[in-house]
C-alpha cells in the first residue's frame, strides 16, 4: 500500500476549504440584504429570528478570518515563510464557522442542511489529522 503524503493531503484540504469559504463569504457580502432576508425567513419560527441582525455579521467576520488564514496557510505550506502554524488556526476558524452554521440549521430544524455541513466538518477534522 502506498504511503500517503500528508503535506499534499493537507494542502488539498486547505485549497478546498478556501474555495468553499471564499465563495460562502463572497455570496453573503455581494447580496447581504438577500442573505439577511433569507436567514430571517429561515429562522422565523425560532429564537434566532430577532438575532440575525447581530449574528450574521459575526458569521461573515469568522468566514473572512477563515479565508485570510487559509490563504496564509496555503502560501506558508508552499513557501515556508513562517514557523507560525497558520494551518491549525485556519482549520479552527473553519470549524467554528461550521459549528455556528450547524447550530443554526438544527435550531431551524433543517436536518438535511445539517447533514451537508457535517461533511465539511469531517473534512476539517481530516485536515487536523493531516497536520499531526
């Protein structure tokens, strides 16, 4: 059986997450009113309905932090410009964002979307294993 190169695996995971989180961030920012409106209607029957105005900017900020850290992690993996472990912190920020989304979907009783988020979370966990 061939040995897995964990550096390449981690780099691919980071690139995948960068694409995912950049697109999520970009879609939220480019149509902020639409995103806010969707979330307000999605959570209309939950205790989160009135808190979207406060929670959406937090989610967008965490996604932005994840994107920045993912870019730095990828560049650092390729060029080794720093001994700081950007990869670990980028994975932590991705996990935090996904847990926020998962919590919201569970509160909204959108179990199918919760299952989709779980797949991304498993990829983040595999990223931690590739780090080790």
